[in-house]
C-alpha cells in the first residue's frame, strides 16, 4: 500500500486558500480516479481507491489543522503498516513561484510546520514530497495572512495547471518511482 497525503486546513473557510494546495491536488486525484468512498479515520478523510503498480493507494486529507497533520498521518501509517518511504506528501511552498512544482525525497521541513509535524510523528524524513508553489507574500503582508488568502484572478490559471501537473507527478511517483518523476516534473 502507498499513502498520498495532501496537507491543508479543514473547513469551508480554508477551501481554495494557498495553504490548501495539497488538498487541491488530492481533490484532483480523487476526480481522476473517481474516488467516491470517503470515510473518516484517525482525524483524516481517507479514500482507498486505486491500484497502481500492483497495490492500493490511500488518499488522505488530514482534518487536524496544518501544524498537527502528522498526528493523523502517523496514526494511519501505523495502522496500515506503511513505512515513510511509501508515503507521498503534497504541500504548499512559498519558495516556489505560483504555478511551479518541485519534487524531492528526504530532507528537512524547510520551515513548513505541517511537514515538521509529519517528520516528528513518522520519526523519519524519507517520504516523497510534491511542493506546489504559492509565491511569496507581497510587502506588508504577514505570512499567516498570505497563506490563508486565496489566489487572485491572474494566479488562478497558474495554480490550476500546477494542481494538474502535481497530480500527474504523484501518479508517476506511484507507478515509476521518485527518480523518474523528478526527471519529468522538477524542471
């Protein structure tokens, strides 16, 4: 089994915010895979929908707030006996321009508190990452205000494209591994 996690915040007030880029990609994968059987388990919305490359894939949207995402993911990984190497995490990244995506393997959190929570709860940093660019805050904006804001009309097509490419990248990671996906999508 593989686990694909999109990081975000639960609730309608956070829907379509920059910080919910991970949820947007999970929603795109669910649409592509026709995932309809969502249920709640360990403070997460999950759907076990797809078999790619010989095994099932669990789509996960933690329903804790971003900074506690590791609680839900750690519990699911333990329950399903999935190691960190078989987990792919999708999240927003301010160090990438809106519309850019980047893949990587193990490493630090880069200051992303949701990723910090995952590293802490999994006890490992060797999960796959798909980083979705949300850009830097404009002058005078706090980081918190910025990540909880929505994309403007000029950014909408860029983030839509990034979400679609991120979903394709996740499918490539699952079917062919991180190295091939990085060669194809991290350019």
